[in-house]
């Protein structure tokens, strides 16, 4: 669904408004860094659950309220930083 570069980094394109609940299932072993643009209005439950090597996530900062589902960080043992 998204293009992952060879460093395990995904930058969701600007303009994307919705993220599917299971959209990162195929990346759960390789994903290290995730950037979500301000156009995204909600992050569904379990969206990044189990992305075991994810260390950094950048969440949107905007005037809209961002709705974050429960358990999105479940089983993300290496998550060091989210902004």
C-alpha cells in the first residue's frame, strides 16, 4: 500500500486522509520509522500494532483533532520516540 524505502522508513503521502486498520501488517518486521502527514485525521486501533522494529513515529500536528485508536502501540517494544 505504501512505499517503504530500504531503511525501513515510510512517509505517508500528503493528502491521505484515512489509514486502514491493518495497513502496516506487511511491514511489521521491517518498519523502523513512520511519518504521518497532517492530512490524516484518525489512526485506527491496532494500526501499527506488532511493528516490532519501529523506533520512531512522527504524528501530525495541526488544528484538527487527531483521533488515535486504542492499542496502536501494542507490541512495539523498540519504540523510542513519537513526536
